[in-house]
């Protein structure tokens, strides 16, 4: 038997073994998928009829009548730092 023929024999044998292992793995995976229990989705939160309200589009009509001058009690100022201010 020539060395090339022996090598071909081992390559074919390895291919057969790999195909058999792949078929076995696929069969076992299919069985596991069939045996897995199907989980029924349960609602996370149950709402009563009084908890649910239909949303409506409305104009917001809230105002505060003010007379005289208005002065802020708390205020904040921001200043942008320019390149001229950063040089120093």
C-alpha cells in the first residue's frame, strides 16, 4: 500500500467520524429542545380598572398673575472662557 493511499484512507476515516459526531450532536440538541419546558409569559404587573386612565390631549392653562417687578431669589450666572481669558 502506497503512503498516499494510506493517508487518503485516514482522511476519509476522519471525515466519517466527524460527520457521525456532528449528526449525533444535532440529534441530541433537537431532543433537548423538545424536552425543554415551554415557559408561559406571566404579566409583570397586574393593573386594576381604577389604575388605568385614557390619555387625552389638552392645553395647559395654568398661570400665575403677577403685579409689579419680579426679582429672582436664587440666580446663577455662567461665563464662557475665551482664549483671551485663559491666557495668563
